[in-house]
């Protein structure tokens, strides 16, 4: 059966980031023609080369809407995925330029095109802000973010939503939960743990202990492969199915205890790695500088002080409107993330059969 994306022209902004790379691969596997755009050079570009027909090296915050419109028109874009932005790596002004200003420029660029592509803005659960434990977060919840990242991502989302509601663009915002699985951001909490375990297993880590801030939160996590499929579903969804549904949550629909996920990853690795939880240590959700090569993960875990002690996304709209649901279970995501971090697959398999590694949490106030 021929994919609905076959032959479609897709432009992925931030295509060198973890999510951007994966989304590009998803569309390529479906037979789409993919062009990635980012400030970073893709591996296939020669030194000093700005474009090779498959990737354009461009500072998306420093370019004009007219220049960006030219790139999109030149590609004959049918779909634009915005996976570019900055996660926690700068002050609010810098975050605003990357997460909101870029989106405003994109809206202006797209609205002036003769052939208007569908635009998919990768948003984040952190746009909602803190909620009471037990709350299932629906798309209709009034957002009240408390972190600079959440506030600036919300400003970008609002720019896209205003344009979509006015008919200026065919746009959708996907609000994505915390991303894990193979290829998920190394700088995220679970990415940090996975790479620490891999380094310890190879004897490259000076100590096995893993210092983290208290792992007290319960959060919604979604596999990066499920995110890729959600973006694909949003790209090919009939317009009638999207009427009035410009925001769609993408998550697991579960609030997973963060400590249990960390402990389970250690068990699956077979590595002796005691977790030292103490206030003022490494943030529970390490900040990541996604840069404008693409976000390490727009749905990645939030920074300290984000107030996100409970996150559970209601994903019924994604099922109803996009025909999407998450397929990867936690153990599979954790195992595959360990393997992608460099832990040999046979070691992970042996650890599973043997009952796993040793987990010992030390909690200091």
C-alpha cells in the first residue's frame, strides 16, 4: 500500500536536532522528499558548504520571513515541521527569539506563499504549567506556564494558533510530553542516566554513583518513535478531521513516577550505579541547549522550578482526530535508549534475564 506521504515535499526546520532527525527519517521511510534546515551543518555537507539539496544551513532566527519563504517555495513544500528552538539554554530574551520570534517569522513566511503548506509546530507539555495531582491535562486547559521555556514556547504556539484560526495558515500545534527512547536527547534526565550507565559499563566513568536532584515527580513520557508517528499522522490527516482542533496532545496518557523509571533503567543495564538524590545537585531534569540546529526535545523534561511535579496528558483527541496512539511500552523504550547510548544489546538482554543491576538510592536533603 502506498503511503499518503509518498512523493510529498517535507521541510523540517531544526532537522539536525534529535526530534528533527527522527522525524525526517520517518518521512523519508514513507517515500517523502525531505529537506532539513538548521544552523548546524548536517554530516553530509562539506566544510563551508551551505546546501546540498537535502539540507540547508541557515540561522533560522537571523533570517527574514522573505528568505524563509524563498526556501519553502524553492522546495515546493507541502508540509513544514518546526522542530527548531531553544530549550533552557539561555535567558528569557534568547528563548523568546528562538521559541516565539522564529514561529512568528514562519507564520509570516507561509501566509504569503501561493502554495501554502501544512505547518506542524512541535510544542511542549510545559506550555500548560503546573496542575494539581490527578489532573488529566486536556487541550482546553488554560495554559499557565511558570518556566521561561514554557512561557516562550506558549508564545510561539499562540502565534501559530492565531494564524490557523484566521485561515492564514493550515497549522497544528502538537503538545508533546517528555521524550525518551533511542535517539532522545542526551541532555534529558533519562538521556543523562543512559549515557552514564553506558560510560560506567565501558569503564570510562570515574565513579558509578549518579548524582541527581530528588526524583519525586510523576510525569508523562512518550517514546520518540511514537512522536514521529504522531507528526506523520498530523501531516496526512484530512482537513475536515482537524477543524477546530489546532492543538493535539501527544503523550502516553500515564503519569509515571520518575524514580521508578530511573531505577528500572539501571536494572535493565545490569550496571552497579547507586543514585544519590540531593537538593542542589544536578537538576532532576537537566537543561539542554537544543540550539537552532533543532531542539533536543521540545517535549523534553522541564527545568528545575518548572512546577511540573505531575504531568498526565489526555490523548483522546489524538486517537479521535489523528488515529494515533502510543505503541511503545516503557521497558522497550528504556532498553532501546540504553542500546542507543552505547550499552551492548546482549548486555541489556543478559541483565534482563539475570534480574538486572543494583539500584540503591541515597537521598540527602
